[in-house]
C-alpha cells in the first residue's frame, strides 16, 4: 500500500467530476482519462458542446487556482467548436493527516465545489 500515483489521483478526480456531470444531465461525447491530455470530458447538454478540464490538486494547494495561460489556449480551441470551457479542480487530501499524501486503502477528503466556466 503506497501513495496514489498522479494517474490514480487524476482518475479519482475524473470520477468525482464525471458523476456530477452525469447527475446534471450531460451526455458524454468523449472521455480522455490519460493524465494531462485535455480536455478530459467533451459533453453535450441542451445541444451545446462543453469542454471540461479536470485536475486533481493535492493539499495544501487550492483547487480553485488554475493556470490562466494554459486554460486560455484550451478555450481558444473550444471556441473553434463553438463549445463552452470549464475547469474542475478537485482538492484531495489524506483524511488522517492532511500533510501526508493520499494512500491506497486509506480514507481521503475531497475539496470540490463544482466546475467553473473559463
């Protein structure tokens, strides 16, 4: 039982965001779970295309902070498809000790408020 890898943390964050999208009636047209391949979700709702960028953010970093320059390039790409762009930062921490990494077989806490439009 070791520390979750970056890919495992990413998959955990994607599951959290994917479940929320599904509950809100989004239809998935594309899902990319490969670490650092963007966007993670291409979804359709009300005949409108949505690109959703997902990031797993480990404590003590703020999951609401994002790289504006990077997301601007994704937004420009999305506009070519007349799509809206969203960022979903999912904060993850070891529930026993926030200073320790998220570990296999241990409880964790989630700091996630929802996606935000870019």
